[in-house]
């Protein structure tokens, strides 16, 4: 978990300073999103009676961590009174400015895990695609295990 945190910090704070290119911004966004998906999964595994979901709003390039019963209300970040919402281009995701979100096979724009770490609805094959200026990064979540696989490309 510490390694992921360090990678996310490097992606968000350092890489965008080396250039204002799409690839580094996508790397920052992908690192943050991957980390938050894993966090929601771990929180659900540790407390299956109060599962955590990721609710996406592609129109505003944002997502939030929320309780499954109340997906429109973000949980609070640990030790703070701040809602756990991520807007690409602001706050901890400032290095991901301009990145957009596209969802495939994600009903209700909500990523939900079951008590063993897989996708709540195993008949879906969720794919989250991040885009910026012809570049893309895609995260695919395995339905039965919740394993995240990433690919990227573009012009």
C-alpha cells in the first residue's frame, strides 16, 4: 500500500512538472484512480456490511467514494472533514487537468464490489477509459476477482 501511495504522489506532483504533455497527465489520473478503486475494494472487504462504491460523473471528470446505499453522498477522507471526491484538474488530481472519463459496462456509473473483492454484478465487464488529446489509458476490472488491468495508447 505504501508503494502505491508513493507512485501516486510521484505521478501527481512530479511528472506533470517535466512537461505539459498528455501522457504524464494520464499517468497521474490513472495512478490516482487505480489507488482509489483498490481502496474501495479493501474497505468493502474489511466491512462487507457497509460496502464502498465508486460513483462516476463523466460529464464533470469526477468520481467519489460513497456507501453503496447513498452513492450521491461522498464518504469523508480518513481523519478529515473533506468529502472523498476527485475532480481531475483540482486538488490532489491537479496534475490530471483536462483528462476525461468514459465508462463501458458500468451500470448506473457505479463500480461496486462484493464481499470477496469481485464485481457486485459478475455479468458485467467494467472498463474505465481516461482520455486526453488523442492519448488514452484504460482500466479493466475483472468481474470475479476485481483485479485491475491497465492498458494505454494513442497517437
